[in-house]
């Protein structure tokens, strides 16, 4: 069995250890469960890297990730909602203009 440490790319902090399961909920929230069956949920995160050699998984958090995942998954199922795409575009524009 391989247990992982979860590292947050945003600041390099470790946010979990002895993690056995990394998965997404139906609401596109990242959940990780340790060897004791205890879980933690991240609202809007993406798995960047899983390294079995050093037993780490790196994640990044950002408010737009959850919305992006929802759009991509809905598009794959031919169930994209125009208003969600427009909202996402508006948030990207706001981010672009603040850079």
C-alpha cells in the first residue's frame, strides 16, 4: 500500500499525510482520505502531480478550478450551460484586467 503526503503548491505547505485515496466528489470538490478513513475536502483544487517515488501528491487551489472542472465535465457530457460558461469568462476577464 502506498500512502501519500499532500503538498499545497500555492505555499508549499503539507496539508495531509498517510493519504490512501484522492478523488473528486460529484460537486467537483477534491477529497482525500487517510489510512484511518478520515477525510478532508478542498472546495476548489486540482491534482497537479502524483509521485510514487517520494510518496507525494501536489495540489493547487484556486476559486476558478471548481467552475472550470464543472464546465469541462458538462461539455464532455453535452450538458454545458451557457450561463456558467459566460460567468466563467467574466471571471477570467476580471482576473485578466487585475493583472
